[in-house]
């Protein structure tokens, strides 16, 4: 049997929430700086847009457990933002994987959705 260490889990969840809040603050500061710069390329505009999606996806991940499916991600995002689009969802999941926030632990097959887990970054 696995011993549940609720006090350690509570402490880690609190630390995660604090880090997410700090990250949101840093991203807001970056966005403020970026908004003062002239857009010389479409890449800069795309980066800013992905940054906004990234903040939203961080909030979605905060609502999920350690392991979850692609369906869990989409349904949570839809609850938080009813106009959330499937096309944006696909790009957002790819972005989360590229940035190392999540990793795929099982590929989806047929009607079974892909499974992911959060990555703890040190």
C-alpha cells in the first residue's frame, strides 16, 4: 500500500500555486515590455499571442491533477473559457509539451485519448 503524505502534498500544492502566480506576474511584465516595442515581424505577434494562450493553459493545468487525458485538458479549458477552440487546443497542447510543462505518457488510440502528466521542473 502506498502511504499518502497529505502534509507534503499540501505543501507542494501550495508551492505550485505560488510559482504559478509568480510566473503569471513575470509573463505580465514581459507582455507589458513587448507591447511597447514596435511589431517588426509576424513572429513577434505570434509570440505575444502564444504567451496569452500559455497563461491560460497554466491556469488550466493548475485545475488538473498530476496525470490527465487530452479530454480532461479540453473540458477544463472549455469550462474556464466557453469559446475555447479545438484548433487553439491542439496548438496549446503542443506548446505545453515543447516548453516541458507536460509530457505524453501514453499515445491515444481509437477512442482512447492521449494521457499526459505534469513535469516538475527544477
